[in-house]
């Protein structure tokens, strides 16, 4: 009798833990870029060069990684609620395109300014793209 | 000699005209929406490219799969790792042509309802796609809007039985872009 009760309790506990774990997984938060430590600290020019040299190798190295990129603001683009910054790379056709997490960051910067920006690398089209970016300096 | 010079000049003008017909953006918005009994899933990407050559009516657009943002981190993870395999297929690309294209006057403000026919590549699989689209010319810039549906099964994306009720078989894709003239 006691044995059955214990087995019952263990099974109930397992379900409860499983349920809580599942629920937490389902609701687990996105990576907090502000607090995350950068995997790489790199200049805008070098980041673009890495992708231009070998896109596959650069992808393996940088994709989904938190990058801290240093560069000069080339252009600020605002489209509806989406705000992005382009960093100069020395190549007139390609830049580092950073989609801002918080448009409020725009108050900190202006065109031509040297900044440090942290974001997650999602790959390269015309530009190397960082998403969820935050202006650090 | 004079005729040749005039002809040359005319060709030169024509060449400038043709060049000026290219409009592009690097910050087009792509949204997709899956409506299913269990939950609705929505994802946004604001860093898509779009290039339209109005001299020919051709359109190209590309988007990075890893740039899609979901409400829940877990959905984003599953989307990238299990369904889209974005490490293997990092981009989706559309290449198309406005059908029955007779040119659009970019000097005159106005809305143009067009059909675009082309090919879309998702998850490494290329399929034909035809969609209505709106092209709005306003003060020298161009806004485009289009909405179409894609069938998950057409692109070799397998969704396990357990979550089949959570994900729609048809995904609605919306693309909005503000394009500017490419300065040569």
C-alpha cells in the first residue's frame, strides 16, 4: 500500500517537473543582448572582409553569435517601427546593417559618429546583418 | 559625322535613363503568419533586400532566415534548427517579373496594381510563385506591398506529428518595402 503511494507520488512529481520544465522552455526568454558577453569584438571593415573572403567559413564563425562591432555610422534608416543603422566598411556597396532592438538608441548617435554596437549576426546579403542590436558606446 | 554624334548622345541619354530606373532597399519588411488551432505564430524580419528594375519590370528580393524574430525564443529556435535548417539554407530568394509590363511612370505619383510571376527559393527548394502586388509611386520613391501564401509541404519542410496542430500548412507571407533610386 505504502509502496503504491510512493510510486504514485514519484509519477506525479515527474509529471509536475516535466510540466514546469516544458512550460519554462516554452516561455523561455530571448537572449538579453544588453547583458550577453560578446563572442567577438571586431571592426566593421574586418567583419565584412571575412564574409567577402569566405561566406561559408564566416557563417560558421559568426552566425547566431553576439558580435561587438566598431565602426562609423554611415546612414540611419527609419521605416515604420523598424530602425537600422549602417556602419561604414570601406566598401561603398556593402556595410554592416544593424537592426536596432530599441529605436530610442538613435538619440545617442548621429551620422559620422564612431560607435560600438552589439548584436546577433544573421548573415550576409548585400550587407552583413546584425539583429537585436544595441548601441554600446 | 553630326548624325553619329547625335545618335551617340541619344544612346547616352537612354543609358542614363535606364540606370536611373533601378530602385532598391536593404530594409524591406517580411512578415509571416501561421494560423493554427493551437496558436498563431508570427515572425518579422526588417532586413530584407529588394531591387526593382523599372526599365524591365524585374524584381529580386532576398532575406536571411536567421533574421526572423518571433515572440517566443523557443519558436525561433525550432524554426531555425528543425524546420528551415537555416545553418544549411541561410537565405530565401525571390526572382520575378511584373507580368504584361508596359513600364511605370516614376515621375507621376500613383498606385499600380500588378501581378508578379517568378520563382521563390525556401529551404533550398525552388517553386514557382505568382502574386498580386501594389506598387505605389510617391514623390520619387517607391513603396511595394504584396501578400501571398506558401505551402510548407512544397518546400520539403517536415513538421513532426506532435506539433502538427500548432503550425499551419499554409503560411501567409507579407512583404512591405520602401525603395529609393539607386544613385550611380
